[in-house]
């Protein structure tokens, strides 16, 4: 896996190359600022290192306390003497300084510093208090916005000798060199200049001179690293790619649902069309049946058989004997009220004396009828009915004869 560089100018890449043999080393960061952004120590902390972070800005210090629980995080300024100092806090930047001359330049550039009194300590005092006995300091980073000389003078270089020292070597936010005043302190303390990256200068303790060879070249492809910003973009791109795939899957599912819905709509439309055709067929059948019924109801046979249908309907509808005889009476009265039907019925009943006698009793005609139904039989003339009525009469006569034969 590639090394992730968080430092502003790949200082951590160079330090990793120089200190590749060290596992879980120890660092001191003077002017630590953010716990991750532009941090020289973040990558090492992630690999199990620990150390001391010195940061007077209260917001940055609070962030360090939260993000670096293994580290010692001190809210103090570093100087040549212990005491107090007025710190010009420029919020959200790494430009805070106790150097009023440098801060005046920031004010002229539009910054609005917040002046706060902070505790100031010497570097040697901090190291004596917080570095465990026998613990090597593998690198010391100094970035104090113009107070580099005072910070370096505040250490005992014979007692505390970091393997590598890197110091910001230009005036804040410029390429103007500023190392002439403080470099002699390191050279006199037995440190060898080893590398400059345009922003910082790197020094190696004489006793660790073998490390100087690692400074021969600037960060390059063989260091196998990625900047944190690039890594964040790649991670963001990967998340976006996953989100894209998820959305594409959702779109595909939606398209499948739409296709199924369209199929269902088509099936529903086909069913509606088929239902419409069936309804039309039924309406045509109904119209045809209504027409046939009107033709039947308009026929002579329908009118002739009306009394008998009444008898049949009542028989099937009620199933009661009293209703049967009531219906018979109504039928006989209807026949008696129509001369042609009466003559036809008499012709038929003359062949069925038993039924004729029963009808007489039902209607009370035995005593009241002056002329029997049989007396009118001879007066029937087939010319009184239509040809269709004659056929019906003949069929009735044949039926009654058949019934009479069965009785005998």
C-alpha cells in the first residue's frame, strides 16, 4: 500500500526514507498546527509512532488533544527564555506568531490577528519533562514563524540530540531565505546540513551521518507515496463510483418495474378489448333474443296458448292446489270471453268429457249454463280461424285424443 503524505512539502516522505529502519519512533513537533492537514507527523502517528506536539493556538491545540491521544500535546510557545509572550493568533492558519514584525506584514495583507497572552517555555525544559529516559528523538521539526533562532537556542544540544532536525528556512509565505541567523546554532552543535526542499532545511547529527545518503534525491516515484489530497480525491471518486453503480442498479430495477408495468397495462388493455367484444356480442345476442321474443309475442299461437302458460307458470311458481284451480278458472273465463277460443276449446273438450265435467263444476256451469259446451261443437267452423290457428287446433285435438286413448 502506498505511503500517504500529509505534509505540505512532502517532508514526511523524506523523513520516512531516511528513518525507514525505525519502528514506532519518537518525534517532537514545534509549531504542530493541525493534527492532519500539512502535518509532518500524521503519517508517522498512523504507523504507531508518538511524540510531543507544541502548539499555542487554542483551536489547533484542542484538535491535537482530540486526534492524538498517544501524543503529549502542549499549549505553549517556544523561546529562548521561559515566561509569557503575546501571541498573535491568526485563526484558521499556520501564521500565528509572537514576532510583531512578521505579524505586521500579515495585517497589511488583510489578516486580523487576535492577540492572546500565552505561556512560553524553553525547548530543553519541555524535553527534560516529557521525553522518557533513554528515548531517542528520531526527528525534531521547528516551524515557529520567525522565532526559529530563539527556539533553537533554547535547547541543550549536547543532552538532547535528535537524529534529524528540519527547520522552516524562509520568511512566512515567501521564498526569501531566513536560515542565515539560526543555521550556525545547528552547525556548531555538530549537525550536518543534508537537504533543502525550498521551504525547509534538513540537518543530520554527526553520529547519524550514515543517514545523509537518503537525502540524495527529492521525493520521487520510488518512494511509492500519494499525497493526502490525492488520496482523499481517489477515495471520494471510489465512493462516487459505488454510488453510481448503486444508482445504475436502482435505475435498472426501475426500468424492469416499468417494463412489467407496461406489460401489465398491455394485458389489461387486451383484456378490456376482449371484454368489450364479449359485451358487444352479448348485447347483439340480447337484441336478437328481444327481437325473437317480440315476434313470438306478436304471433297468434302465443295469444292462443296464453291461458295454458298462465296455468303452467302458476303451477311451477307456487306449487299449490288452490292456485291451480284459481288459474284454471281464470283460463276458462278468458276462453269464454273470446268466441273463437271458446269454440276451439269446446271442440277439444268434447273429446275429453272427464275434463269437461270438472271444468263445469269449477265454473258452476252445471246449473247455470243454458247450453253445454258440447252443444256448440257442431257450430265450429274451421274457416273462423287462420291457417296457423287451425294447425294449433289440430295439434291440440291430436293431443287430447292421445290422452283419451291412454285413459281407455
